[in-house]
C-alpha cells in the first residue's frame, strides 16, 4: 500500500503500520509489554525529576496513584463511547 507522505513523521508512522501488519500476534503482545514497561520507566524518571527528595516507597505510591488516575480516565472515556453507542441503538 502506497500512502502519500507529507512529512517524515507521516513516513515513519506508515512504515510502523506496515511493520505491525506483518507481525505475528505473539510479537505484538511482546512489543506491547515492552512499550508498557518503557512507559512505566519513563513515568518513574519523570516523577523522580519532579520530586527529587521522594523515597522509593513514596515514589512507588505516587506512581501507583498516577496509574490509577490514568486507568479511571481511560475507563471513563471508554464508558462514554459505550453510552453513545447504546444511546444510538435505543434511538433507532
């Protein structure tokens, strides 16, 4: 599939899409896990930079709190989408 590319970012994105399409399910799961681990690492480093005096226990608690907020936000977003779909079904 040849898609017009206006920027290098577009080219990189579509190259990654094509690469993902060729992956097996196991490879996608492995990469998803690696991305999650990397995001946790980056979140921890960001929290550490913002709060250099935190102990490891405090840092861990702050990370758990942030992950919980992200989870709540994502759950709420997913629920809104479901509610819209349900409303559309009822209206029809």
